[in-house]
C-alpha cells in the first residue's frame, strides 16, 4: 500500500506544480477608499525630470506630479494652471502669462517668477538638449515683469502654447530627476525599481484636490498575469487592457470603460537595414499586412485603422483617406518583392516589448499574414528596458511593433520624429521631400498653409512606406467598481486626480 | 501487497503514459490536423468540438495541433538539455573522479559554486546575456544541469577506481584512457539511467517554466509553457485553453517519474 500512497503523492505533486505555474497572484490591496493601486505595464524611466523623460508611460504618470503654466484638459483644450490667465499679442509674437497666486511646490515653497524662468530656460537655452529643446528654439526672449511672464518669439508659431505645458520646477532643487518636485495634485513619495512607485495627495494643491489620498503604481510587466492581478485584488485599475482580458473582467467587480489610446500602432521598420532600405520592400509589406484582420482577430473589431503617423484626435491634421493608400493586394506585394530582388521573400525579426500584450498579439497576426507573400517574420520578445536602450535609442533592430504618441497635441511633435536628422527618428527614415515639407510647415506663419504641409508629410510617410501603419488602438480601462470618475484624454495621459471612490 | 506487483503496476502505468506522449510527439513531427500557426477568425475561442477536440485559442488556432507541436518542442529541449548535462557531466565527473588532485579540487569547487546557485536564476542569467529563444534556453538549462550530473558521476568513478579489477588492469599497464573508456564508463550505466530519467523530468518542468516566463520559445511558436501563459488571459472564459497543455505536462512528468521509479528498483 505504501507504494500506492507514494504514487498518489506523485500525482498530486505534479498536478499542483502545473497549477502553480498557472497562478501567480499578488497580495491583496486594502479596501479603504483612501488608497488605490494602479497597475502600469512598465517601470518609469530612470529620470523623472519632466523635461528629460521621453517614454509615453513615464509622461502619463508625471502628468499628475508636474504642471505647466497651462495644461490640457480632457477635451484636449489648454486651460490655465500655474498661470491663471494669459494673453497673446495681435501679431502672435508675444505671450503674457500672469502667475496664479498661492501655487505651492510639493516642498512647501511658493512658485515664483524665477522658478518659471528657470524652467523655461532649461529648454530655451541654446545649449539645451531636453526633449522640448527644438520646440523652444523659436523663443527670442523670456523675462519676468512683476507677476507676469513675457515670452517673445522670433516668428509666429500656432503651436507654441502647447510648449507651455512643460512642467514648472523649483530652481533650487538640483536633483529633480530622482527627487521630483512639482505643483501637481499628487506628490512623489518613493519608488522601488521594477516594483512600484508611491504617490501621495498634495494637500496644498491650488485647484480641486485629488480624491484619493494614497496611490501605489504597481509595475505589472507580465502581460499575462494582469487579469489575475485584477481579479485577485492586488490591482484596482489598469489602463489599456485587451478585449480578451476585458471579457474576463466584465462579470467580476470591474467596470470596463472604452476610449481610444491616441497613439499610432505600427510595425516600425528600421529604414537603414537591408532589406528595408528598399522602398519597394516596405511597400510590399504594407500591401500584405491587413490591419482590418488584425483588429478583428486580436482586438474584437475595436480600433481605428491608420495609414500614417497621425490619429483622429488631432482633428484637422488627420487625413482619413491616407488609410486607402494600401489596400490588401498580395499579388502586388509579390510583384514588388520581385522587383526589389526578393522573389522568394526574406526573413527578418520583429522585436516586441514583452510587457505589451496588444503589440505581441499584433505581431503574431502580422507574422502569419506575411507568410502569404513568402516573408518569414520571427518574433522576439524583449524586456521593456532593453527595448528602450537597444531598439529606441540604439536603433539595433529590423522591425518592431509598438505604439508611438506625441508629447504634445501638435502636428509638429508627432511628425518631427521622421525628419532625417531628428534624434527621435528611431526608424532612420530619410526623405528629402519629407524634410522639405516639414521645414515649410514649421517656417510658415499661416496656420492653414502649415496644416497643408503637415498633411503632405503624412502622405509622404504613407507613400514611401516609412512603416507599416496599423491602428489607433481602442483603449479599454478596467476600473474596480469601488472607484469611478476616470476620464479619457486625447493625449497619452492618466489623470489620477479625477478618480474617486464610489460613495 | 506484493512489492514486485506494485512495481509492475508502476512500470506499466509509466510506460503507457510515456507511450501516449511519444505518440503525440511523433504526430507532432509527422502530421498535425491543422497548421498550428494558422489563424482563423471564425474559430476564435471556439470550445471543444469534434472539429477541434481541444478547442481553439484567442486567434482561432487549433489547440490540439499546438499541443502536439508543443510536446515535440518540450521533448526536444529536454532531451538536448539532458544530453548536454550528461555529456559535460561525464567528462568533468570522470576526470575529477579518476585523477583527483588539484584538477579535482578546482573543478569540483567550481561545480559546488554553480550547484549552490539556484538553477532557474542561473538560466535566467545566461538567457539575459544571450537573449531569449530556444537555442539560448537549451544552453542555459544545459549549463544549469551539468553540476548535478558531474557530482553523481564523480562519486561513482571514485568508487569504481578503487575496486580490485581496476588495480589489476593498471598492473597490466593499461593506459588511463583505456581504463576510463573500457573499464569504468560501461559500469556507470545504472547510475546514469536513473539520473537521466530524473534529469529529463526536471528539464521538462524547467522548459515549461522558462517558456511560461517568456524566456523560451517565442510566439507564435507553440510550447506547452507558453500556451499556459497565453491561456492565463482567458482562463475564466475559456479554461480549456489552459487545462489541456497543463494536463499534457502532468502526463509527461508522471510517466517519466513512474518509469524511473520502477526501473531504479529493478536494477
């Protein structure tokens, strides 16, 4: 009998081992409405400096900590923040901002004109290399006049006000990258790398104070375990879940809110490596990849097809017709490959950040679609950190599937990336026609003309097939029924201050 | 109850389960009912039916076909890992066990250091350096498996080396190489057999675990661990997606454990 007992033990053991592989839960979050745990797919960047951080996932959190003279609201309009009113001169060259009284930094000191000048200076200084330096290169002069900040431009710039959303920081804090101090509704408390970031409500906030006292941002880099984390109660809120994940949560204690993510999901191609140096090869991929099928297979039909680096929230800059440049045409794709010297296809590797399930799913469908024209796409999952250092900064990749957004709601912020010598041009796209159109767009003072030039840029990106454009993802947000009030923004922002407990 | 009888039950059960797995593996190599990578919108998350006996996943891919290929993948990785482990393990084990001295000291202390390190962490480290993928996984797990094999072989060689007949051969003037290859290695087979079977089991679990963590097979290529991990997203609405790959892992491990258990006692 002893042997049988052992046998049962063995069966039990191997069964539990498999179950253990399946279930990696987390610890339960407290019930108190004074606290919320928000899941985020990746750790924030090393630097929390509002003028240096470049990843969308970092900026959407920093939105809660820093504020500019103006800030966007959920309609995409700019509303006064650290400044309580502003005016623009008739010639469009002089901007005057009046500082709001009683705005305090998280360290307790008042916001002064010097702090504002310091914050602008960090970006406007000719030697500045911050993420916003190019947008500020047009600034001729900035000075304080009592409680007013007066900024003069070299030439009229219809998008300039957007640049005034940059975070205002105190001039005497030198370690802003590790010790963020802003004026936003939440203040930074601490962070544990790869684990969490802790925020606390700023009690001296000038405006409507946040509802929830303590916020834990929990890093959930395993895309597969998000549903478990939510159902298990260790996470109360997660933005950008897939429709399959949403279906699991509907019957449970979660509300699913729908909006759009406001980014351009595409298979970004490294235009500087063979065979993507050849425009025909890139076009062939565009003809072979069917965004509609991707949206239907992996996203339950939710998503907006895109044809270029621009999404609908941009309003007048978005051109719907560009999406029709490439309709699925396998024969044409094969033809183009033959002309380019690849009659039997080729193989390449798609690097996908492993923490973004939507991008992994998309890459899988793309790989399957490309098989039809004889092109083999291998998928390689990489950690977010190595994606950032190898793919985005190092540009060491062939293709990658990610979503790209704009740091501000301007066409310039969205499209400048693809000019030949932009430091953000991680796809190495080089086109003289594009550079010319872009330069025309930023040098003209006529808004209507500028819009036309920006549209031309978008057409060039599509016609020269810089990337294989796919969609603006539908954003589904899972929020525990204990909370309400989440608002979607037309930019990549997670406004925690609006979330409140259900009474 | 009679001891031999339970042993026989174990043996037969183990053989049956292992047989099932082997049949699945061969089917995975020869012919699967569907292309394991082909996506089909109309079959998305379809339940168990005669057409798809294990249902379909989120992309409408046939899970049964994917399991068959997944078994093949897991068996291949496990076999390769055990092969690397035994091959390097035998070399290190015999050299250290037979010659002793400072070579023994250095190699075995190094061995201890590797052994003291958790094998999954070690594998993660190697994969981190080499980047993911099946090849990296095999090398990573192979390295992690060497020390335990080396230790077992060394102990056995140490024992055999001092037996009378080896002394005898040495007096006849046989070379070291001849003694090792002709007189020692063949005597290692009993120890080897059971440790290979146990090692194989550990390798299966390690492969599933690493793929689950996204370190092994890369999507869309099916591997049992990866399928489990993918199924986790739909575990409440479509539990079958997780149950079948999990069940196959259980059968695999149980079969080999029973087999090694019964063989160990027979010899």
